[in-house]
């Protein structure tokens, strides 16, 4: 009896040791979630500026000459399909998040050494400190060619990450979260991915998993990214947020992009010869009722905020639809092959709105377009929020939408005053002509003598807003259908919301095109 008891105690003791050992080597998202919850109860401490004095006076060219040494690429010696390079801290990105690698033995802090980088003949004196860390990293994978490991996922600064599909160049960015974007009198908050865990993939892996800890004055968060590169690069995002403070405008699944001008506006930069300059040219939304909405981006001198209310939306994204190089004439920036990004929410996101914010800019290096989901439920200190979604980065997709789509939006202003309308009725208004080209989903096969019906509405409605010269015609060259009309906005100096789509037998043939005309 005593022997059995002793053996039982020994067995229990060994089991405890084994469990503790397994726990020490076990790693999962729950650990990151616990870290975020614990951190939310503590005072916020920002990432320190890690830039050493030796690097503070470098020119941009000298900074660009500091890059990762391929010989030290993470997982190169193991010959894994995913490998990782790292960014050096710089004046633009002076903070260094903590980075771990994770293998079967658990997480390991990633060491830093100056020898890991090329410094392009720079004389750094005194030597850089051994605990400097990294500004970020970028994943490599044979996404374009089987024998070439090309960068396709980049993390550098705050909570931003950039992603490519096959044969693309970097353009728009995704973020972990947005907080109080474009609220008058309130500063926008930019939390950091302050810690990363890079999980070592299998030798034949086509997916890699990364985990991150987010921290900012108002919120902490645990994030997991499951990334599958290819012709469409998909990123599954699982996030768990813990709020220290109330947030007035919360943005979930945010995307940011740059838009200067396109075919719907004149070149406002004066001496720039490029016909169009933008990373994205429009917003596509698939609402819960099945309707597809297209919103061309535009440039304006004031901040613009647009709401698309919904409950449990099916999807939304920022697209670069125009893939014609001749429309950009830029072989360096390659705007014609920049990614589109599409958000697919998972689970019940409840009531809220997809919000589009457009900011004035004249700088191609500044993201001035923000798109995100804003929940109706107010966010208070102490709240906890979990959400999941997938982002697809791609070139083109015929199923988005599964209807004919808007190929281009042409705007001509001013137009001559309408006949038969008193001058007083249109005082302080400027007539504007629109031409909307639709193509795809077999619409080009409709004979010219049987045009679709144009469903066109405005708000303010007629008679405050005048609509004239509306018609639908087929283009004999491109076989697309052009809807054209002229709008004389309300004389009350308020924005005019315009919606239109083509129909046949009371069924929509096209997505719904929408635009805001400002006076």
C-alpha cells in the first residue's frame, strides 16, 4: 500500500514536471491574448526611440544603402519555403519591436548584430550597440518564380502591413486598427505592433503564421495572421482587443491608400505629365442585402467622410481597377500592377457602417484614403472585442462583382446652362456632366438597339436637383455601355448624392455606381 502510494506520488511528480516542460515549450494565440489583457490593465508605455546617434545624420540615400545580408536570412540554412529579412532602424522608423522566432522548442528572442546588414561603405563609429533590434521585417516566398524568393509581406512602423500577390508591386496598406481618424479637434492614435512571434513553417508549407501584440494609449490587442501567398494572397486575421480608454471612432479591418487624381479629375499638380496617379481608384462594397456598390475615389480640398450603413456586411475593399499602363505612363511606380484588397468579415459584426475618409494631399508618399468598418456600439474603457476576417490581395476578380462593373468615370464641368430653366433657379450652381462606362458579365452582347434602362437617383431629389440629357448608348469600339447625364445641383449649396445602375427586366445588370458632387 505504501509502495503503491509512493509510486503514485513519484508518477504524479513526474507528470507535473512533464506538463510544465510541455507548457514551457507550448506556444499558441491564447498566450498573446493573455499578454494583451494583462497589458491593458497597466499604464501605456510607448516603444522608445532606438535610433543611435551614429545614424541620425544619414541622408536618405545612405539610409537606403543599409539592407539585410542574404547570408543571414532567417530559415535560409534550413531551406524552408518561407524566409525572412529584416529592416534596420532609421530616422523614418526609429522604433524596434521585440521579435521572437517560434519552433518546436518554443519562442526565442531574435538577436541583432551589425554584421547581419550591408552598410554600403558607410563608416559607423563608434560601432552600433548589440541590442539595437529591428524596425520590421519582410517575408519571402517563391510567389513569382519557383527559383526566386521574392518579398511579399512587409511590416514596418506602427500597425501597418503591406502585402503582394503574384506579379505585383507594393501599393495600398492594411492596418491592425484605426482610432479616431479625421475627428476635428482630436488627434488620431497610431498604436504599434510592439512584439512579434514568427512561427517556423514546415519544409513543404504553403502557409505561415505570425502573431503580434498591439499596444497604444487606448487599446491593447492580440493578433494572429495566417498568410497564404499566390495569385491571390490571402491573410486570415484573428484579433482580440482590450480597451484602456473610450474610443469615439473605431475602425476595424482598415485599409489605407493614396489617391491624387484619375480620369474623373484634372491633374491638379500642374507640371506632372502622368495622366493618373493613385494606388487605388475606388471602393467596392457587397452589402448584406446582396447589393454591390462602387464608389470612385476623388480628390477634394477638404476632408470627406462617407458612411455606408449596414448590418453584417458581406465584404468591402479598396480596388485598383484600372490596369492599363497607358493610363499612368509610369514605368517606375507601376501603378497599373498595384494590389487591390478585399475584406471578408467572419461571424456576426452587427450593426455599423463602412466608412470612407478622403484627405487632401499633393504627395504620392502620403496615404490620404482610409476605409474601415465602424461598429455602432460605443467603445468604453474596459471593453473587450474579438473579430475575424480575411483580406485577399489580388489583381483582378471577375466575381467581384458578379455583375457588369464600372470601368471608368468621366466628369466634365462646367456645362452650359439648361434650356428652359430660369437663371435664378440655378444661381450659385455649376452644371456637371457625367459619363459612366459599364462592361463585363456579358453586357457587351446586348444589341445597340435594345439599350438597358438607366436607374438614376439624386439626393437632394428633383426638383431641387435638376437632371438633364440622360441617355444610355453602346460604344462600338469597346462594346461597353455608357450612361451619360448632366446634374445641376441644388442651389442650397449642399452636396448632391448620385446613384445609378443599368437594369433589364427590373433586374440589375450592373453594380450601383455612387458619387458625391460638391459645390
